[in-house]
C-alpha cells in the first residue's frame, strides 16, 4: 500500500490515487455482517475495530440461492480479491459461490451467480436502501478504510 502511494506521488496521480490510504493498526482477523441490523464489523479476534452501516441486495431477506435473486449470501466465506478500478469506487471480493452454494443452485437448475463484493457506492448512501445485486455497500470514505484494513484471505461471516 505504501508503494502505491509513493508511486502516485512520483507520477502526479493524486486524484486517481487519493482513494488509497495506509493502515498500520491491529490485523483484521474476521469480518462479521449482520444483514438484519444492516451492520458490518471488522474484528481483531473478538475486539471490534470498526463498525459500518451497510446496504444490501435489493431482496435481502434469505440466503442467496441463484443469479439475479437480489439476495446477499449468508454463511462463511473469505475475501479473495480486490478491485481498485471498481465501478463502485473500490471493492473487495467475497468467495461466493462455494461448493454448497453451487450444489444448491444446481438442484434448482439455475446458476448460483457470483461477483459478490463489499464496495462503495455511486449513489447517495442512506443506510436503509437495499439496491445492490447482492453485494454489501458502504460509503466511499468507509470503503477506503476497509480496502486498507482488510487483506485477502480474511474470513467473512454473513449472518441473517
């Protein structure tokens, strides 16, 4: 992360690179998402480091079953990728679908979908409007923090 900031300063890309910040605090060992209360927590073991109000998929009740259902998945996943060029500001990927998700969708004869992320927003953030295709949205300022704090491989538990 520091290398990216240095490179941006050297080549004068301050506008494009202002999204990237550094973090040198305790490691985020787990993320918890509580869909019912629209809250997400970054934890270092059992200590809450940060908490965020979230917006979810456009049909948030229940576990994601198939592509296009508008639901946010439930269960244990990991952060498995990041996208600094996301159309939703910045984003970090969630390892949905897993083998169980694929089997459940196959039993219905439909694809499970994919590309589930925690991301920023291109619209006003109200903390009560569920509008994504199944992703977890936060404000862009919050996404800068999350992007800096959370590493690939971090466990994410998504609860109803």
